[in-house]
C-alpha cells in the first residue's frame, strides 16, 4: 500500500513538471521590430508580408506563421532582404488535368487548415520564432490587405 502511494505521488509530480515544459505562452516582446504587416491575394492564394525594420539575427530566427486558419513557413525575400514572406495556397491556381496522371505532376494541392495554438482575429497572426533553441510565439496585430 505504501509503495503504491509513493508511486502515485511520483507520477503526479512528474506530470506537473511535464505539463509546465509544454506550456505555450505568447511573448510580450520579441528582439525584432516590424513595420506594417500586410497581405495580398494572388492566383495561388494569400501572401503574407512581414517587413522587418530591425532584427537580432544572432538571437532569433523567424520560422513560421499562423494566419486565416492555416500555417506556413516564413521565407526571406530574395528581392528585399528585410522582408519575410509566407505563402498560403488556397487551391485556386491553374491545375493541369489530364487522362495521363504523369502529366498532372507538379499540381500543388491547397493547404490543409491548421488551427492556431491561440485565438486570433482576422487581422492578426501568430509568429513562430526560435530563441535560444526554444520555440516561442508572438502575436502580430493590425494586419491589412493591400492590392
């Protein structure tokens, strides 16, 4: 009986420590500054643009973003070095339909919806970044649509 109590207490303590390590909290600050974040619609879907005015590259890396019910990786723009871009495929682009399935190779399917770890509005996004080998989250607000 006594051993069973010790075992249950040990399992309880371990579960408390395990749940603390997996908590996801929004960061109030991030070692980067952004100008106006905006999105545009294109033939493939939505393109989210995150202009960075300053970033501490050696401290953090911008990895992904949740926006409009989807998640996409962030890529640094080749034309503008201070711009990070996320593409969300909506499946509305041109697709090759052919009786030979090999001819349809290269068609990109629409992205599968992926729920954000936090509740966000239509003009908000969750930025996923890595700092000191830890994944962290930051809420971008006031995102506008541009033509």
